[in-house]
């Protein structure tokens, strides 16, 4: 291009062929702004397409790994919450059972300590089950008391008939004559 410009500036006696040749070469070597812009955009677009083709799977895999980690963390959090909820439900169930047992025991005590406001005496009514439990408890205490008494007095020996220890009279073992006192 510089050479063509130098020839044109010289503008010295050129033949018509030389002038035509120089003009033709100028037209051909003259690049327009549109052509350069198209070339640059095409190159950049190609580079971006190649980059996207190479780096898209890498980016996609990293995002998939992030999503997998988030899902795993959510699963762990849910299992922790489920275990905590189960523990609380178990605790509530045991508290309800204890409260029910206290209420039943309180009903028995309440029934046994109702005082008649007119006579001032206590009136209690035991249910059949309560009466049976009370009788069984009293019978058990009576047996235990008798067993203890038998053990203390020695009546609970292996022999059914009482045995007294007896020993036959023995001759005196003192030295000397027949008597022990002299």
C-alpha cells in the first residue's frame, strides 16, 4: 500500500497502462471498514463458540456438583429434624402415659378421702379391682409377718416336730475321789 501511494505521489510520466495498473491495485488493496469489522466479529464469534464448546461442560458439571451438595445438605438437615421430631414425640408419649397414671392414682386417693360434709366422716368406695388389690396386699403382709415371727422364734426349723437336746448323766471327771466338791 505504501508503495502504491509513493508511486501515485510521484505522478511522473506514467503510461496509461501504468496509471490503470496503479489505480486497479489501489482499488484492490483498499479494505473497507465493513470488511475489517466483519472479520473481527467473525473471529471473536468463532473464539466464543469454541470457548463455549470447551468450557460449557466444565461449567455445567460445577453447577451440577453444587446442586448435588445442596441436595445432600438438605437431606442431612431433614434427617436431623426427623430424628428430633421423633425424640419429641417419644417424650410427649411418655409424659402423657405418666400423667394418665398420676390421674388414675389421684382418682383412687380422691375417692378414699372424700369427707361427708354433714356427718364429718370419711366415705370411700373401692372398686372391685381396688378391693382385690387391697386384700392381696394385706394377705401378703400377713404372710410376711408370720414368716418373720417364725424365723425369729425358731419355729421355722427343718424338723416339723420340736426337738429338745438331751444328754445322759455322765460320771464325774474330776481327779481324786467320787465327788467334785472336795
